[in-house]
C-alpha cells in the first residue's frame, strides 16, 4: 500500500478546473482534499497568482514513482508546458511525501526526490497540508519534525501570502472525497 501527499497548483487558464481535474483523475484514490488557497508565485518569475491545494491519496498498487508518473499524465492532459523553471503553468502536481507499506519513502533520485526537498520552505504546501493532516511530519536533512513546527519557522510574509478562497475541490469526484 502506498500513500502520498500531492501538492497541486495552477495559474494559467481555468485554474480551478485544472485543480478539479486532478481530484477527478485520481478518483477513488483520494483520501482527503484541502481547501483551495490563492498564493503569490514562488521562484522569482513574474506571473499571475496560483490556486493551490493538497490532496492525500492512497492506492495499494502504486509506488512513489507511480504517483509521479500519474501526476505528469494529469499535467500533460491539462496542457502543461515546461519552458521556464518556476514559470507559469496550467497544472503542477508535486509528490511532497510518500510512504509504502507504512515506511516513509526517501529518495535522492533527481527525477523524484523524497521528501520533496523544498516543501518545508513553502507555506503554500504546509498550510493546506495541515488542513487535511494536522499531525503531519516532514523530514528535512535527516530530522523528522511536525509540519506545524516547520511552518512556524517560515517568514510571516510567506505565510500571509497564502490566502483562503471560497473555492472547493470536494465535489470534484463525488463519493471519493
């Protein structure tokens, strides 16, 4: 059995529809979906604000690389183009954390580094993650600590930039959320 934390975001086109396409595409694999947040772009490239959310998933047939592959398929279906690092995108699906058979996955594979190497620096990941998993823990540099402690270490402006919206992804896959 594999469970994962997926961070999803969009800032091009119908942003909400792109996020909903992830929940719909994952179907019965979805365990929980966070509220949707509006966030300033991260990484220094001039672009519009993102809609972001966290999706908790599990599937007995999936491993860490399966989550990555499935996320990339969803990105392609949404017309994702990878021209500029940290640039605007129709859809971004990141595997933040994964466990297989109850054991947290650790990987330094450049294609899939786990846990996600920058998750602890991104309020747009940590805030919605805590909404759906208040007791979440994240390993950084070999040290496992609660996500709420990692969030407390971030700059207040970074956290303030993660703004709740009225949008919901809960109805995207009826019966699966």
